[in-house]
């Protein structure tokens, strides 16, 4: 029964996560780039018909990924398998979900005409939060996979939590999220290739912090 519950919890979390992150990449890599080049009529059609549907699936997939993640955290802690990789990955996932509901969706409602507001302010705010989520996505996904199937699964480096690694990991995440809330779009994440490269580099840095700092 324990094995079955473990599989079901993970299966639900992965299904919702695939929908959420898939749509995150669609918005950042496909729709945003298309809208930059589309004529006014096509842009209006996207905002009126396509974006509202995609944003509905996007925000609810984010929420249910988070909720199933909470169940998994409870399950993992009961099984005594909680580790630094899971902690940092869960924190990034939580921040990403809060960005969806607290920044992206409220500002996108203005952009697609469902709420009143200044589009010249709302657009950049939504874009920055979305790019930030894309930046955080690869390290988050890495920790979600590696914390179970990597060293931690065999009682390796992640099985014991380093206070130094925890502080450094938290500091990196806090700085990135602070920029999403109060900062501006940095050149490193402005382009598609830039945010992908930056996310890969961030993954390497975060993995190094967890595995090699004691």
C-alpha cells in the first residue's frame, strides 16, 4: 500500500507539473515570440481567444502541482527521506506558483482585457515574473528528480543537510525572487536563448552548492 500511494502521489504531481511547466515554456518560447512579430489583428485574436484559455490551464495546473507537492512533502517526511534537494526544489516550486497567482495572472488579466489597469506597467511585470519562473524551472526540476534518484536515494551527499549550503541556496533564490518583485528584466533572461542558458547555469550552481558545500 505504501508503494502504491507513493506512485499515485508522484504520478499526480508529475501530470500537473507537465501541464504547468509545458505551458510556461509555451508562453515564453512560443506565444511571446510570435506576438512580437504578429500583426495587430493576429495579436488581438491571441489576446481575446487563445491567451485566456492557455492562462486558465496554466494557473490551475500550477496550483494543483503545488497542492500535490504538499502531499508529497508530507509523504516524504513521514518516510524520513526529506533532504536539502527536496527543500530547495519545493521552495522554488512554491515561489513559482505564487508568482503565477500573485504577479503573472493579475497582470495578464489586464493585458487580455479582463481587468482594468495600465497595460504598459502590467505587461513588463507579468513578463519579468514569467521569465523568472522559467529561470527557476530547470534547477527546480533537477532537484525534484535528483533528490529521489540521485545521491539522496542511496544515502549520499543530500541525506545530510549542510547549514552553509542551505543558507547559500536560500540567498540565491531570495535574490532572484526579489528582482522578480521589485527589479527589472535583466539582459541575461530577456531572450529565449538567454533565459535557457541562464537556467542551465543556475542549475549547475545550485547542484554544486548542495553537493559540494559542507
